[in-house]
């Protein structure tokens, strides 16, 4: 379903559809994200706002809508939020992105406390350097430099992140909430 997750009406339409089509919601993976990198001196307000609106406001809007459904159905659920390892240590030229991903960690911890009584677990995954379409256009020099920072000496694959989501959504993680799982090859060690 095409959805603008930064728009409340669009998000509500999505979750109304999901609720009516499937009758319940067990897992939400808040995984949308954008970049608009720029140093502070060059970062304009529109670029700042667009990243915050998708990466943070979108998590809030989707999480709130999902939690409402999960609470109403009374059978608990799982909310998984995409953060980033840069939320832990910052990254040059990413004021907006780092702010959004650090905010996601904060939201995750608050929601874990608030929604636990309803049987809803809330966790975050913080990927490091992952080979995706988002990183495909990076110059080779930058790719090599970033790869050298990883103790496992390789970039991660999308499957590495998917496996973390799968675990956190599963019953094997039934006693894990409020956690941030770094999938980064040891970058933040």
C-alpha cells in the first residue's frame, strides 16, 4: 500500500486497511528511512525536516497506529524500529539523520516501558555499514575506508539485518524489550 509515513492521514488509511483486511496486527517493522547528508553550515531546514519527518515522525505515527490496534486486539504484539549505529556515536555530515536515529532509540525505550503492560514488545535494530541501494552510489574510496573500520572486515548484507528483525519478532525473543541490537560487524565495540 503506497503510504507517506510522514502524513498522519496516509498512515491511518494504511492501518485501517490492514486491520480490515487481516483482522489483526502482530508485528510492525518500522523500516522506512531516507538520507539528506550535509554539514551543519550547508544543511537547510527543508532537508533537516524531510529526514526527521520520515525517519522519526514516521516511526511515531506508524507505532502509535499499530499500538492502538495491538492494544485493542488484546493479544500483544511486536514493534521493531530501524535505528542506526551512527545514533551511538554521530557521523560527519549527518546532523538530521543521526538526530532521527537517536530519537528512534529514545522512542523505543519509552514505548517498551509504556506498552509492556499490554504484552507489546518494542525493540530497535541499529545497522552499521550494509550493502543496499542507499549505499550503492558511494565512492569506492569511501566504501573501502568504511569497510576498514569494521572489525569483521566486511560490509553487512540486507539478510544480516533481516535475521535480526526475524529473531526479535520471534517467540525466542519473548523476554526482550527496550533493546537496541547493533548489526554492525563490531563497529561500535
